[in-house]
């Protein structure tokens, strides 16, 4: 029984981390409507989105003091373009891979995605923490508390990609390189 228990423990360590895969699948699934309905609005002409979605974006920006979504700096617009043309096509693929589970082929695309997103989020979070928003046309965070609240909105979009990255790099299921058999 002891040998079987050890074998099961070894198999469990090598098996895909299901709770993380489910979390990643939900993360990517939730990202699809958020990207299409909210995040892309600053790139599209006025009036293209239904008024309710425009009002939702305006409510969000006013409530959480996020002027970047109403009047994005050029560097932030570049990140939105990356989200539209690089990340958005990846979202359904990632949803499929992580809901199915055990898909080792997702490793390299997930590493590329998570590295890219973490890099963009570091710039966004630094902007939130250190930028002088007093000259913004739209109200930005003025106090440390307001900056931390806005930071907390963006933080999951850093933390989950970092968890994806570390899972892809260090979990035995994804980091184990299988040896090919010679014929």
C-alpha cells in the first residue's frame, strides 16, 4: 500500500494543477467580454458602443478615478492595441486549453502571454502610483488611498499572469520535458 501511495503522490505531482487550470480558464473567459465591451472602447469611434456600455465605462472611470480609460496616454493606447490584436485571439485558445486541462502545448503561448501582460502591468501600476494626475482632463486618483483602490483594480491582471508564468515554468506537469523514444 505504501508503494502505491507514493506512486499516486508522484502521479499527482506530475498531473496538471486542476484548480489553477480552472482559475486560468475563468480568468481568460472573463477577459473576452471585458476586452470587447469595455477595454476596446478608447480605440473605437464614439457612438460605436451602445450607450449603456459607454455609461458603464464612464461610471467606472469616475468611481475608481481611472482617467486612462477615458483619455488614454499614447503608451496606454499601445497596450490596448496589444490587448486587441495579440491577447484577444489567445483568450479563446487559453479558455479551451485550461478548461480541457492537461494541455502541455499551452505552455509556450502562456509564457509569452503572461510575460507580456506582466510587463505592461508593471508600467500601468507605476503610472498609477507615481503619475501627477492633477493635470488630467478626467479626474484621476489624488490621494494615496485612491491610488491604492485603482491599483487593486489592476492588480489581479498582474497577479494571475504571474501565477500562470510560474505554473508554466515550475510545475512538473508543464516544466517536465518528455524524452522522445528513438526508433
